[in-house]
C-alpha cells in the first residue's frame, strides 16, 4: 500500500493535470456519424457508398490549455436491404499549447466498424447495431497529445427515426440514438520517476452517448439540429492512482447544426454535408473543457 501511495504522490507531481484530457477521436464522434449515415438510405435499398469529411476542432480547458486538431475521416458504407455495414478511419494533426506544454503530432485514429439491422414500419425506422473499435497505436494520451483512443472497444447502438410529416418535396423527422461502448484495458506508461516510465494497466472505462435531433428536408436540401450528451465513467488504473479516477471521467454536452445538399454527379447520387457543434464539460471542472468547437465539411457518394 505504501508503494502505491508513493507512486500516486509522484505521478501528481510529475504528470501535469492538463495532459489527462488531451486525447481526441473523430471516428467516435456521434454527431458527425449520424449526420453522414442516413443520407442516402431513403433513396435506395441497396448501395455501396464512400465519403471523405474534413474536420477541425478547437478545445479550451478550464485551466488554460488550448488544443487544436485538424484532419479527415474516410468512410465506407453499404446497405443491403435491412442490413448495413459501415467502417470509419481518420488521420489528423493534434496540437496542444499550455503554460508548460507546446507539443503536436500527426497520427491515425482508431478504426471503427459498425453493422446492424433495420426495421421499418410506416413512418418509423429502428436500427440495432454492433460496434467494434480497433486501435492503431499505443495509448500515450496521459503524457502527451494524442489522436485516437488507443483502446480496443465493443459496444452497441440503437437508432430510431419518426417521419411525422411526409410530402413529395418536404419531410420533417425526429431522430434519436443511444450508444454504449466498453473500452478494454491496456498497458500505459507514466513518468513516475523521470526519466523512467512505469507501466500501469489503464481501464479507460465505458461511454454512453445519447442523441436527439430534428431533420427537415425540402427537395434536395435539408437542415438538422440536435443535442448529444456523452458520459465517460469507471476509469481507473492498476496500481490505483486517484488522479486518474478523478480527472479522466467526464460528462459532456454538445449541440450541433448541419446542412445537407443532395445532387447528381454524373449518374452517381452524392451529398454535401456542412456542420458545426459547440460543447462543454460539466465535469471535471479542473482539467475539463469549457469550450469545444467542431466544424466539418463532408462529401459522400454512391459508387
């Protein structure tokens, strides 16, 4: 016990608190995923589609740190009747500036694979999906800026939509989703006694995402707005470090708007997506984000 307690004191001294919240991922962003998932399913029952989305994000922590991330998401999506499969990957440059930190790196995001089955009854559509996250690199997010979670994950998602007004050139719908993801533990290295690194088993924990949105379609144009609360919980290390349990879990609220324009490019149905979201952490209040601004521009098309 004394050894673990001693390590906890040392890590609080050697590990700047601001670095506990500097990991970001685009493929796990539910707002961007929902804005690009249902863009063509109402037009065709069987298709293969791809997409590229440019994303920029600016984050400000309560203790004065400023982080910027710019990158792209590559998406593959197919729907075959009621079944669908989707895969997302991303690459970005992540930069952090603080009183004692000025670092950046370019890195791959995790690979996220989703697949599921949809039921349609009149104006209601429901989809049940499985989620698999595959890390592409080690998790160094506790000691330096990092893009990508770096933990394998399994989860599930339930989506539903209700079209309450349906005319040939005008539709209004309510969308909702609930997602649960479990991140498997992984060995991380912390500067307990610099310059040496000590191994810890890091249990990142679990996330719950909720999603509520309204979508209005006029001809080939649509406008969408919504709310996305996110909860990360049950984070801890072995040996136990109190600072991880207190400063890694978060509760976050995000609001977003997006515009969609469908058009034909040759014989291929395509879609342009522009979106913006604003969010903040309710906890932790020390190293959490008091402002998260994200913008994205996407182009999606049928093969």
